C-alpha cells in the first residue's frame, strides 16, 4: 500500500500543472453554468449583435442529436473519461498536443458529465446565433479534439518527410 501511495504522490507532483489546469477548467465551466442557471432570464441577453447569452437545458448531444438521451450520454461520457485515464501514459507518449488535448477533453467531459448526473441536463448559454448554443466545457472538448487532429497532421507530415 505504501508503494502505491508513493507512486501516486510522485505522479501528482509530476503532473501538477496538468491537474491544476484540469481543475481550473472544470471550475470555470461550473461557475459559468451556475451563473447562467441562476441569473440568465428566460429571454436571450444580447452582448454583441452576433453574440447572446441564451439559457438552454440540453438533454441531448451536440446539434440537438439524441434529445432526451441523458442515460446513454452519461455512459458515453464515463467511457471517454475512463479511456483517457486508463490510456494516459500512452496518450502522453504522442506528444504535448495530444497530452494537452486529452486534458481539455477530460475537463470538458467531466464538466458536462457532472451536469448530466446532478441536473439531468447540460446547461448551455453561449449563443453566436449561427451555431447551436454551447458552454465552456463544449469549447474545451472541441479545442482538445482540434489538438488531436493537429497532432495527427503534424505526425503525418513528419512521416512523409522521413520517406
């Protein structure tokens, strides 16, 4: 038991920046959702001509898919979180883009998973009027996914150079 504790504390020290960023993203997402939940009126608030704050209780996935599919989406999010945690060492071996992308995806997934479990829906409130309403967690999931794609493209380019 002592060895496990020593390995765990060493891992936490080694990855303290990543864990801090993950917790920071989760807290920022949660605080913004709580503010939207309690303070946004039932009508959109225009901040800029192209940007509004619109409170939405999302029971589905992106773009309104799987409406009322909360149970299935909880299972999917748990699977994604478990995969990232179990595959952490392998993901980190692909470089910093994949490592940070994993942190962003994990933080966003945990943020939305928390909402789904505690509320039965995800709070969305960022509305650009040309895109479905989304939240901070969705933004980080998207950024993390883009980091994965960028990493793949960079590695693909390196393999072509080697040939």
